[in-house]
């Protein structure tokens, strides 16, 4: 009975013990376990849940295989100490017995097992089997496995760093010093030992701080690398699309916010005097007796002081490096953010850049970044100045500074020396140019005088601008790249540029031609004041845009300023109107024919409407002035002037067809002779030949010699230029060539000596003439075989006598292409000049001078249309002036700038009525239809006449290979039609038909226009 009780009690006790341990282990280790192969004791019940395998089973197997993770301690896998062999044997026997009882599987035990959680039961049984497998190993094998795992753990541990080694050695040394202090026999020796221990501790703290600085540098380097990743992410987001762009933008914005806060803290720490480096403290050995050995402690204190100073410098450097890295980080991140801004959805982009809560938040962040940038550069600038004051600049830097400073000081001295004298120099130049204009009897100021007056108005800001540009040019490239220099140069540059623009506009508005000579008036100062107000407003907003774009990019602040700067025009306009109100009313009051709007403006000079009226009047005056300025600007274009001339001519033709022309008869012969194109001018007029005349005169007076050709069509002013040269150069010889000119006459002119030299002087002592003029030199050329013989002989004589003598040949443009083709193999002349056409102002001056010389005063009343109702005498005078200007422009366009042809056209249009008044008629020109019907032989004859003017029948027959009879018949026909005139036995093309014949031959490609 007892036996049976005891035999039944033992399994029940073991089962209860096992169940209690299983529950406790499961509660303590709730990790999942991998299921084991099912056995009789681990077969899951139907519907039971299968739990994952306990990870300790795999770890025990890995320990037995020698592959357990070094981070896991073997003891954590077992419930008994692995170092206690007896406990291991007892545990092995217990587990083996329990497993044997489970495998026996009695009915009573099976019933108790079924009452438990099957999954927990199977997991515990598998863990016991794994532990029993390790317990069953030989003790030697188990020790080898544990030693192998311990070796692997030691190998996996990181090696001791230099800082840890120094800290460990310092701690050992400090402990020894403390032991020595405790063992000291006297209080002084104990104090020395304690001081040594304290110094060692401080030194260890300094080393730890330096180690922290090294680790922080590694983190800063990692942050630099991270910026490259952000940039790559931005590039990928722009390619990916809206969703990725939006996500990346938000990520950058959050990171940028954190980076700005970190930079703010870093700059605050950079400006703070606190330090993480420990202080060395007071010297505790200052009062100990001198016989106590403490030299090694004092030496240690000196070394610690040096280490602390080095650590403080390293701390300052790491703080500056941290701030610099963070500044670069926020700069790059902000640039990346702005790159993504155009790719954001339109709604979000408008919210970020507009006056919305998001926009205000972004503007606040950009302002924060702007303040951070300025704080950083304020620190760097203060450090640079402190370095200069402390003498921290090296010798090389002093030399580099001298290389820049010395030239700049020279420029500054030159600038401040010449600035007070520049006004006097410009005034002296104006005086000389005015005197030169009076000598030349110019009707309008010369270009030099206009430039001098213009320079006098702008030279002050122009001098500052040149000094500013010279300073920038002298700065080294490294200095120009500094942000402080860039900001300062932008501010100064915009200021100087605005001042220069104000003075230039003021000078241009005041007038750059004749009006520039008399700039004054009560509104000049007010105009300059108004321009300065506008310039200051523009410069302020431009600087805000430029600086914000350069510092924080074209973000929200830039968008706000750019979108609101236009509203600044409203207060500026109102202020300008208040300044100009009285002037506006005065100028509108001076308008002769007022519009209804102007009448209303003048009727509201007083009261509350006066300001509104002044505003409307200002707009009206400004718009009118702009239209006039635009018309003047358009009139500067040659095409516009020619279009106006064509329209004016069509208007005159319609006027003539309507029968409104005045009945007149031709001018008297005396007046026609005075207006003839071949007549010499009474004085030299300003024309395109001025520069050429000055150039030739200068070369001749220097005695350079040479051969010069003047090529121009008939009537372009060749003879006038030759006459001016003959008058300005004393002892010059002028020869007018004709068919009777001989080579002997040219030789005599070349060997003519100075009249001051005696006829008895030796030939080698005779002085050659400085200038020989051959007008109408094309008369020496005949377009026949052997027709260049005389011309070649003259050229040979000129070439042999051109060392000190200047030979000037005037050649007609119709003959020049033939001469050039015939003698193109060798150069004929040292200089070749084609005379330029005259402009309409110069032609108008020529017509006015010749008309005054003829003693007539033509009127344009015969061309005047009926004036509108209400027109007065002033309107009539204005209309006559407009007709006069339009007529001059029409003549200029008609003759293509040829002054001789313009004179011929002008005198043909003048007529005298019954009262003796000279009237200007519509343009009178021969009908070219008759020329179009001429046969080709006649056209060849006309071309030969142009070449040989005046020409004989025999000359033309030789040139055209036609019979003399054909040529004579053509002569008679041309004379009967008025195309040609006769001089003895020679004929020439009349001035009135010269333009028509020339244009016909050019159109038929029988004449080449050079």
C-alpha cells in the first residue's frame, strides 16, 4: 500500500513542479519558439494553438556548435550555474527523469497533462531536451565551448582607443598619487601629492573634452556629406513629379528649420564666454616650504595650463567650424528649397509666396536666416579686425596688402587731387570749343561742344563711378568673393549708379543740342530734385531685391517686395504732383490752343479739386512730352525720315492736282545764276567733309606727302573741298583739269618753287609746293583704247614728286569704276576717300545760305492747305514752318543727300508771282518716261557723255564704236529735249537731267555706283 502510494505520489509531485516552473518561465520569457517535430508527448490537441519556438533552443544549439552570437551570455540560457559541475549533474538527472516519466505516458499523467496548455507544455519540454543535450556533453567539451565563446566575445569587443588608454593611465596615476597622499608623513607632502592627483584629473578632463571635439568634427563632416544627398534628392524629386516634390519640399523645410535653430544656438554659444574646458584652479603649492620637493608638480601644472590653452583654442575653432558648417547647410538647403518652389502645385506655391499664414511663417523663417547670416559675418568681421589690431597679419599678408593698398592710394590721391580741378578743365574746353565754332561760323554747336556741355553736367558722379570701378578692379579676387565686400559693393554701386543716372537723364532732358547751351529755368532744380526722389525710391527697392536675393534667395521676401514695389509709385507720384503743381498750371496756361481737359484743369487751380486737376494735368503734359520725344527719336532713323519725305511729296502732288498751286513765272537769270550748283559757296558750311578736311589739312601741314583720291558723284562737293584746301594751305597749286590739260602743265606745277626763293637758286635748293590739287581729274581719262596714257603720265609725275608734296585728285564716281578695273593690278593712291552724302539739316543750311546770297526770301504760302476753323496767325506760322521742314526733307530724300542736285531741284521749284514775291512750288523734275523709250545706242552715248563731260562727237564715237553721224544725231536729240547742253563743240548733261540719266543708267546696269 505504501509502495503504491509512494509510486503514485512521485509522478504527481514531479508534474506539479514541472507545471509551476513552466508557467513561471513562460511569464518571464514570453518570446516565440519554433515548433519541434511532433512526438507522442508534443502532439497538439485538435483546435489547439501552436506557439513559435523558444529562441533559447536555437541559441543553445548554436552554443554547442560554437556559433553563438558573441553578444549573448551563455549563462542566460540555463537555470543552473555552468561553473558548478555538481549542480549541472543534478539538473541533468532531474530533467532526464522528468522526460522519462513523460515519455512513459501513464493514464493518470496524461490526464493531468491534458488539463494544462498544450503549447506551453510542448515548448517547455523542447527547452528541457535542448538543455539536457548540452548537460550530457563531456565536461571537457563543455569547457572548450565556453572558452571558445569567451574568446569570440573578447575578439568582438572594440579595441581601446588612445583617449581611453590615456584616461585609464591617468586614472591609475591619479590613484597612485592619492595613495601617496594617504601614505605621506607630513601635511606638505600630502598637499603635494593631492595637488598632483588634482592636476592629473584636470588633464584627463581636458583630454576627454578634446576627444569630444574630435568626435564632433566627424559629425560635422557627416553633415557635409548629407548635403550632397539632399541635392541628389532634389534633382530626383524634380524629375519624379508633384507628389515627390511636395514631400521633399516639406522634408527640406523641416530640416531647414532645425538647422536654423541649431545655427542660432551655435552663434549664441560662439559669442558666449562660457567654456566646457575645465579651469586649472588656484595653485595649492604656492605656500609650501621650499625644501619640499614639488618641481615635478609645478612642471605638470605648466603642461596642464598649455593643454587648457590649446583646448580653448580648439573649442573656439570647433565652434566656428560648427557655425560655418551650419551656415553652409542652411544656405544649401534654402537653395534646394527654392529650386523646388517652381515645381510645387500652384496653390501651395502661391500660399508660400503670398500674404497668407504660410507666407508669413516662411517670411519669418527667411528673416531669421537673414539675421543668422548677418550675425555670422559680424562675428567674422570682428575677428578679422581683432586680428589686425593684435598684429596677427603675417609678413606675406602685409606684402599682399601693400600690393593692393599702394596702387589704390595712388588712385585715391589722383581722384581727390583732380576732382576740384575737373570743373575748371571742362569749362576751359567749353570756351575753346565755342571759339572754334565761332571761327567756323557754325549754325549749330559742334559735337565736341555738345560733349563738353554734357560732361559738365555729369562729371561729378562719373568721377565717383570711375573711382569705384578702379577700387573694385584693384581688389584681389579673394576679397571680391567675400560676402561683406559683395554687399558693400552692391550698396555703393547702386548708389553711385543712381546718382549718375539722375545726372545723365537731367542733362538729356535739358537738351543735348542747342538747348544744352542755355540750361537753366526755374524748373531745372525742381526737375533734378524730382529725379533724385525717383532714383532713391528705385535704388532702395532694387537694393532690397538684390540683397534679399543674394542672402536668402528669391523666396517669400523677394516675392513680397517685388509684388509691392509698384505701389511705391503712388506716394511718389503724389509727392511729385505736390512739388510741380504750380509749374503744371503755368505750363498748361502757356498752351496756346487748349483742349477741354486743359481748360478744366485751369479752372480748378484752387480748392480741393486743385490737386486732382494737377494730377490730370501732369499726366497730360507727361504723355504729350513722351509723344514728342518718341517722334524725335523715330525721326533719327533714316527710314522714318524717308517715309515722311515720301508722304510729304504725295501730299504736294495731290495739292498740285487739285489746282491750288499759285501761278508764277521762273526766277530771273541773275537769281538762277546765284543758285547754280557749280557756283562756289561764299563760306564753308558744316558738312560730312569736315573731318576729312581736318585730316587732310593736318597731314599736309606735317609735310607727309602722298597721293590722295577723292571720289564722289557730280555735285557732292569735291570742288568745294578742293577750294577749301587751296585756301587753308598757303603756296598750294590748284589745277582744274579739262580735255586741254597737258602733262607739261602738271610738270611745271610739280617743280614750282616757293616764291620766297630766288630764281637763281640751285634746283636742289628749291622748295616743292606742299599741295597740288587736280580738280576734275577724271577729265584725264578716256574710256577708249589708250585713253589712260595722259592719266598714267600724270600719276608718274605725281608719284615721283610726292615725298614732300601732297597730290589730291578729284575723280567723278561715274569714272572711278572704269579706272579701278583698268589699273587694279597696282595701287594708284596712298589714300582713297569717298565723300559721304549730306543730311537734311546740312542741305537745309546750304539752301538757306544760297537763297540769302541770291537776295530772295521764298514763301510757302502757295503750298498751304486750308487751315481749320478757329486757326489764328500763330497756327498759320506753325503750318508754314512744318511745310518748310517737310520740303527740305523731301529734297534731301529726292537727291539722296547730293547738295548740288538739291540746289538744282531747289532753284527749279522757285517762281515769282505778279507782285514779285518768290513762291515755293511743288517739286519740278523732268519726266523720265522719255528716257525709257531711248534705244540702247543712245544710252551708251549718254554714258560716254558722263565719262567725258564735256565730250565731243569724235570722243563719244571712239568710246562707243558708233559712227559720228549716229552720235551727232543723238546730240541733237538730247539738246532738243533739254537733256544736254553745249559748250562750243562739246556737250554735257544738264544739272536738271543729271539725276534722271544717272538713275536710268544704274537701273540698266550701264553705270556702277561705287
